[in-house]
């Protein structure tokens, strides 16, 4: 079930990333995609009747797979780092162009480039 | 077909492609559990950590974790650099209500205590350095909400914290190279694993958890402080 939910979240994330023009929404979509991959990794580590992977000497209980959980840790940290950096870049763009609309920012940038390339008469 | 409709069709197509591709990959080859079995077959006495996850990311796959810490440091550096080089903005200060400030003042120290517990007991119970660091940064954010950003920055100066953060990173890398001095390969465990389940066990995992906790705390606090300085206030 969790695996299916992770695929659904991935779909929503990719759709929002592609369809929405707002840069902040795009960042949120990236976060959603990351959450879906975390959920997927945790769900594939599940085992029926498995306990949290904390084991003391002599215990033989069934544990869930600890490897995906260790990998998920990296995913969370790297996502946090990427989102913080991306947010800074979005802030810089917003301060310069006064909009979060990706299409308008592109138009402004191409207009600026055209103006720079136009020879002075 | 209008541009927007074309975008929607393309997007749905891309999503459908990815979902079908992932589903087929997942169904065709269920994740190979051989790797996991290999990790689980290692007795806990080897790493000494009752927490299997800590035993993996701070012992068997320590190299991954160190690179991950490096990525985090680079991100902190990037955030501070770009924010300090972009013009400061002055938004109207939003003061929190007395209820929020009082609650934050009470919750801050409790969250800090929880972070110390997570870092110290991360090898025998759920937790670890990364979680502890983020909780500690949240705790200081609570304190900043309660007492104001300027008072908090006066105690935790970003310049000094940045130097300490880089110092911890350097120390961690020196620690993994230290075995070379004894003629061993880098990443060789220096401390004895001890008895799993005891507080003083798991070799270097306890100091790693503490150091990573402090480092992540410093890094997250630097990011918060950089955003707050850029904005003028919290």
C-alpha cells in the first residue's frame, strides 16, 4: 500500500514540477518527489511482522530491513541541502525580477540578453 | 491544440511513462534482499551498535556518511555565500504573539534536551546525530522566537559557529585518517565495540553521533541565521 502511495506522490510531484510555473511550488514539488522516494525506500524494507531494527545480543526477532533506512538518511540530508540552496536562488531571482513565475523570468532574461546584444546606434 | 493543452498532454505522458517504468522495474525484480541479508548477517557484536541502522551508516557505510556531511557543508557554504552577496531586504517585522513566545521559550530547552538524548543514545535506540542536530537547531529557533533573533545571535555568533562547523568537519576527516598513523587503513575502527546495548559501546559510533549532531546543529543554525539576516528579522 505504501509503495502505491509513493508512486502516486511521485506522479503528483512530477506533474506539479512540470505544469506549475511558480518557482516556490516547483520547490515544494521537488520536496514531494523526495518524500515519495523516501516512502518507497522505507516500504520496500518492510517485512511481515518485522520490528524496528534495534537488536540486543541473543535476540532473534524478525527485523525490518535496516539498509533502506540508512540510505533514506542520506536522501533526507541531501534534499534539505538542495532545497535550502534552491530557495536562495529563487530569492535572488525574485529580488531581481519581482516575480516567481518561471515563464516571466525567462522572458525578462531573454529581453535583457536581446538588449545587451543590440548594437548602439 | 493550445500550448497549455500540449503541456498537459506531455506532462501526463511523462508521468505515465515514469510510473509504468518504475512499476515494471519493481514488479520484474523485487529489490534484491541479498545485500540486506549480508548486512543483517553481520553480528551486532562487530559494530557494537544495537541500532542496526546506526551500525550501517556509521560503521559499514561510513564513507557514504562522510560524503553526505560534506554535501551538507557545501550547501551551508553556498547559502551563506549567495545570501551575503545579494542585497539585503527589509520586510516589516512580524512579532509573534505572547502565547507563541511563551510556549516557544518553554519548548526550546525541552527540544534541546531531546536532541542531546538522541545524539547520546542514537546507537542503542532510535535517533542519531542527524536527527539530533535538526532538533537542536529547531530548539534554538524556538529560543530565537522567544527572545528575539538579535539576542540569540549574540550568544551563537554565526562567524564563530561557522568556524566551529568547519573545525568539526576537519576533525571528522582527520579522525578517519588517523588509523594511517598506526599503520592501518583509513576508516579502521579505533575504539573497542564494547557490549551492545550499553551506553559506552559501539566504538566510534557514539563520538560520531555527537560530532554529527553538533555539526548538523551548527549548519542548520547558520542557514536559519543567514535567512534571518538577509530578511532583517525572523
